[in-house]
């Protein structure tokens, strides 16, 4: 139950600011800002609620995959699968950094850099397809 709450809280914490940022600044925030919002939301909600970090990231990916499928007829299914895999990978990265030990905020921000690079690759793939 805690995992479900953490994953859904993270999705809500990321969805609202991401929608506002996209509306105000356009698609460039998908690479420049959104990854950091999402990593802080996922890791922060897991820490706040005492949920499993990697599983919270994975559940967030599942929620995001439903959104991807709903908004894209052309790449929705592929984007959804990539979303789940990507967010699980980001959870693994964050968890490995927290285990060093590094404060969870720094781990989330470092993972945000990887996430930003990932988003730039995925966006190029989507625009080429």
C-alpha cells in the first residue's frame, strides 16, 4: 500500500509542474527541467513515505506509460515500455548512489543528469521515426 501511495504521489508531484513548465517554456523542458522534477518527486516520495526506492521509480514508469500510450498513437506503446524500463533504471542508479552514502537529493539530481541525456536520445528517436 505504501508503494502504491509513493508511486502515485510521485506521479502527481511531477505531472502538475511538468504540465505547467511545458505550457510556459515548451518542449525544451523535457530535457532541461522535467528529468530533475521527476527524479526528485520519485525519490522524495519514496523517502518521505518509507517506500522501496526502485519499486517507486518503477511504478512511476507504469503510470507514465499509460500517459504515453494515451497521447501517442504512433509511438505510445513503445514509449510506454521504454518509460517503464527507463524509470526502473533510474531507480537503480539512484539507489546505488544513495548506498554510497550520498544524500538522496544529490542522488536524485545526479540521476536527473542521466535522465536528461536519456530524454534527449528518446526525443531524437521519436522525431526520426
